C-alpha cells in the first residue's frame, strides 16, 4: 500500500512544481545564491563608469565566473557589462523572468561563481571603495571671480 504522505508530496509537486531552496534569495541575486556572488551592482549604479571598471577588474580576476544580467532592464544599461564579459570570454546569461525586481536598489548585474565562494563584500561600493571615493581624487580649484577677491580683501 502506498504511503499517504508520498502521494500528497507528488500531488503538490505536480501542482506547484519542485520546491526551491531560498526562493527570495534567488530572486534577489538573479537566480543564484548569495554564497556564490563575487560582485553585485544595483540598477542605480549601472550607468557609472566606476561600476563598469569594478566589473572589469573582477572579470579579469575570475574568468571562470558567470555574469547574470537582469533582463527587465534597458539594453543601454546592461550592454556595457555584456560587452566587457564578451571581451574577457566570460559566460553570461540574461534572466527575463517577471519576478526579478527592477527597482533602483535591486541588482542589475551579478557576477557569480559556479560554486560557493562566500565573499565578504559583494556590493560594488563596498568591494571597490577606492573607485567611488571622491576625497582621494584631486579637485580642481575654481578660479575666483573679481567679486570673490574683493569680498575676501574686505573681510
């Protein structure tokens, strides 16, 4: 006689599909687990040249990793990352499922390993702060106008 629990499990799998492990985590990281992610770039940062430079550095350091692209975004945002991946012979995949988020604080691209690497910092701003630190870059002194010089003279 078949086990009643086993029959119920089979019926549920037929109705709802195979259960996923950490589905919210997989949605956040574009179909992969946090433990596999080397670099994650939010949608609001995709257009910055610093984020593209950071991805390029990561791609050179890990040519066996894979780029995962949020397909809900405009190609003008994700195109530079696909181009960098192609230039470095990096595999990439585009995830078009509607359940991937497209808010500014959601991830636009994720660079992930095939197995767990447990990287401490994965956010582009945290992993490459030197690229985003404005204080380390020299600032140009703007020339003072005649009025500014006069104000400074009579202080």
